[in-house]
């Protein structure tokens, strides 16, 4: 069986639609990631694109948050056990870290959460 000219046009059209949909679904521009730092007094939002050190005040004193290479981390805090410092860097949408004694909470926002598993059940 030979393909007719209209068959070639139909095949090319189908391929163009498929490629266009793939670019639209998977190639879209994502929001920039940012970190939200919540304190008892105020909320702060910073882009992860710019490296910086941020000092925020809590009931126990000053907590230092570092943004570097698109990641945010609590690097110093006046809390006794320093679990917030040991939590390390947060970089993906939904990642968070907290200094509970000093009431400082940071969370990564923006970007896309597609493809990440929140929970699994069996």
C-alpha cells in the first residue's frame, strides 16, 4: 500500500500537534524559587537567586539564615540543641526548616511540585 500526499500531511500535522503539546506541558517556564521566613513579628520573602545572609529576631535572639547557590539554610540560632542548623540546606518546593524554640520557620515556595511524591500507601 502506498501513502498518498494527504497521508503525509496528516502524519506531519499529528507530529506537529504532539510536539507542540509536549513543549507546552513540559517546556514551560517555572516560577523562581523563593524562601518565606516566618517570625513571631513578621513574614519575609526572598528570592533564592541572590546569595545573602539574613538575620531575623525571635524570642530567644537572632537566627541567621543563609541563601547561597539557590538553597536556604539556618546557619546559626540561639536555641540550645541546634537541630535547625543540623537540618541543612533546603532547595526544593515544599522543603522547610524550623527553629522551634526561637519560633522561626522557613519554607521554599514557587517553582513546580510536579513529579514529587508527597506520600505513598500500600
